[in-house]
C-alpha cells in the first residue's frame, strides 16, 4: 500500500465496526497521523488513498446520515459503485474547495457486521 499507514487504516476500520463515522473524522485522523505541514493538495491525495483502500474492504459502506420524521438519525448507503463513490466524494468536497471538512460534510462511512 503506497503511502498508507496500515495501523491507521486498521484504526479507522475498528472505528467503523463500532459506529458510522463522518468523512471529517477520517480526514482529521489522516491529517494528525501524517505531516501536518503537508500542502492541501498532498493531504487531499492522502485522504483519497485511504478512502480508496477503505472501499476495498468487505462490508465497508459509504453514504449519508439522514433524519426520520421523529428526528432520529439513520445511515443510508449509496447504491453506487466504488469508482462512482470516489467521484461523488470529489464532487462534494470540491464544492468546499477541498478545505478541511466539518461535522456533517461530504459523507459518512460504516462497516456491516459479519
């Protein structure tokens, strides 16, 4: 795995096994684990390396966190292919000029129990 810290990837997956986590959390974990002096472009590149690896793992889903009529949150997975998921993230994040995401920005991830 090129430029991927396998321990960090495993930590992200362990978090996904507990609950869904937002894109901004994954971004923050990667930023913290890698050189915080990286340019924005380098950090964006690293985030997509990790996202690509995450989406290769069985039962990892990407989607949105929505609210029902009773204001209860639920995860709704995207019913699209991996490449389309990457493009959707790029599209959503590019609307923010690839700035540091905040709570609720871009998407969420989870891992189904085996």
